[in-house]
């Protein structure tokens, strides 16, 4: 059985925490939860895929830039709150 890559696990955990927090802050119905989770996942994946590094000495466990992933996820979540139905 293949093990899960550490980067994928960190990205999934970050996205689930940020999506749940966004739903807590701005969610009005349960159907908004998958929207926020997916949006946070996209934001975290974008920073990892494009290898964004704004802070030279920021924490990068398993190659995932935490500060940049957090910023990208929250920007995407704020955009999703403005565009949701």
C-alpha cells in the first residue's frame, strides 16, 4: 500500500482548517461548506504548484510554504464569499 505524500497531507489539513473557519465566519447554509473547502484547497494548491515564496525564511515543511499557502487560501476564500450564491 502506498503511503500518502507528506505535502499532500499538509495541504489537505491546511485547506480543511481554513475552509471550516471560513464556513464558521461566513457560511449561512451547509451547502456552503464544500464550496469553502474546495476554494481553500485550490488556494493552497496554487501556492504549492507555483512554488511561491514571498518570505525567504518562512516555514516550509515537506516543501509546502505555509505563509504563502495561508495567504493564497484566504484570498481565494474572500473572493468566494463575494461570488457565492
